[in-house]
């Protein structure tokens, strides 16, 4: 999820955050209810690609596995005590 809001309307921004969390947990019925509230407030979702679905953003874990480069600290931290 991007830190940059898609809207300046705080209620729509809150509903979008709620929707994302519900979608990740697979609560499709609740997602539909949030979508209804977004529609009532005049929110229009961004355009979708040719397949009709938005491409989900990769999580940091997926990025780490996909690029083949080592992630994180390569040597133990210096003892600072």
C-alpha cells in the first residue's frame, strides 16, 4: 500500500484502507458493503488494465524472493553495549 492517499476526502481514504484490509482477509461480503459506501460518496475506482483486474502490489517479502539479491544485514552488528 502506498503512503500517498488517493483522495483528500478523509472518509473515502478511511474506507479505502478498510477495504484493503478486508480484501486481504477474504471478507468479500464486507468488501461489497464498503464498495457500496464508496459509491454513495462518489468515489470512482482507478481504471483497470486489459485483463480487467488491477495487479496487486508486491509485498516486501515477494520482492526479496523475486530479485535474487541478499536482503538485510550481511555481517553481524557491532556490539554497542
